[in-house]
């Protein structure tokens, strides 16, 4: 149902952002010892992963310090333009 709502909103011109909550404390999106993981371990707070048809932005922050509303408000407008 959420996919149908997203498609409908996008079709009439809305920019849609989906937030997935993954409550597992040991889950990481990037793979241990791979490039993205190593860059973050070296101290980089933001890693951009460029693929031919995707841009993946990974920010290393302590999300427990923020409310969801704060995180959404702080999305850069440019990030939503793509």
C-alpha cells in the first residue's frame, strides 16, 4: 500500500522521502572491511557511494541523540532534488 501511495504522490509532483527504521543495534548497511566501512572507520562522517543509477549517502551519527522530526528537517534540499 505504501508503494502505491508513493507512486501516486510522485506522479502528481510530490517529492517523497521514506524513512526505514532498523532497530537492530548490530546492523550496518556497509560491509565490514569493505571500502565504505574502512572510510567511515578512518573518521569520515559522510560517505557518498556513486553507482550508475544510484547515489547512496551514509552519515555516521549517533541517531539516539535526535528525534525523527529533527533528522527529516535537516535533510538538505539538494539531496531531495535528485
